[in-house]
C-alpha cells in the first residue's frame, strides 16, 4: 500500500494512493497516528469523502512532524572507497522536521551560500516503537519506505565537525512522494537508487551495498534513543553528489532533482533561490 499526506482546499489530510487517486482516511489525526493500524495490516477504512485526484493536491512529507530524523553518512561499499577500511560506526546527524518538504515542492537554496548540494537516499519510517531493539527483531518495527533528497549546504556543514547547520536550512530536503508499506517491499536490499539533476544521472547504487544495513541501524540507534512511531532513518548516499565531483557541481535556481528508488517511485523537487535580502548577524 502507498500512503500520502496532503493539503487540499485549505485542509490537511492523509490517505491511501490507488492508481492516480487518493482515498482520504479519517481513522486518525494524521498518517503518523495511523501507522499502528498499518503495522497490523488493517484494511484502510475510507471516510465519507470521495477520492481526490492525486494531481489536485499539494503533497507534504509523508510524515510531517517526526519526533526524530536520523541521517547516516559514509554508508556504501563502492569504488570511491577502494583501499579504505570500513568505518566501525556510522557518521550520523539529525534533521529538523521543517528542514524538509514534499514531492513536487520547491527545495530552497539558501541566500547565504553558493554550495547547495543534492544527496539521493532511502528513508525508513518506523511504525512500532522500541528501545534497545535486537537486530534480529528490527524489521518488525518498520512501517515502510520513501525517497529522500538530503539537500546539504556544504560550506555551513563544514563550519565545524558537526553537520547540523548545513543539514537544517528551511525546506532544504525533499521527502516523498509517499510511504510504501513493507508488504510491497519485502526485501529493501533488492532496491536500487538513482539520482538525476536536470535529467542527467549523477548517483546510482544498489541498497545491498550498504555498509550498515537497516536492521543494524535500527538496533544501533535504538540503543541510545528510543524510537517512536513515525521516526525516520535516512540511510546514506553514494558518491556522485555535487561536492564529490571534479569540478564540483552545486545546484542553482531552477535545477530539477529526481530521486528514484525501484519499487518506491520518484521524488521530484525544483530548486528555488531564497531571495530574502536580510544579512546574517555574524561575520566569517
């Protein structure tokens, strides 16, 4: 099943995608609250509203307000790592909920940087809470998957050894277009990712090339942080993003980023330049 969160005629809702229509669901306040029912394989109960054309709504991130978004870096076996030992633990950082936006919505290139970059990734959405989850039990806590573009402001990311500033500019990341449940994706290692900028392939990787796989990440993260329903784990990007290229290829106003994952669909975002004239309250 596929579920979306959307805005339509000034109201927010969520529903099940059926071909090119959305059947709204009123069984819970939002998709995050409905995930326990998804985990039980309950048949969605349609409300009194008629189906809505998918083309008529504004899609929001599938989970608009996760309590935690954990992101992973340096997480693939690939030629660019040849000769380098695998890390013992993943490099990790967090994102804020308002640093993301939905499918077919603009991602915002900050006014105070010319180093806005793209990173196509697989997002894992937690459907059952847990703390100190055993690796063997980890996948029982997954509700589904989605595409993610971890838009990164590289100079701000490198202000220090901590990534927080460069990963949390307002609406700098794309998340969507929907949540695809685990019954449609029984084996996430069989998925493949491709990122395109203006139609040109920039990144491609198979998910079975992860260094730290999804069960390992869930077990590791839940050891230090209880995972709640709707929490998101973004599993890492392969090489090919703009700052890894020679010469570097950063994003400009009007660029189109597409993150396609087999079986999940394609997340599409257009870059829009932030033209806010206010100057930052600091000097570098």
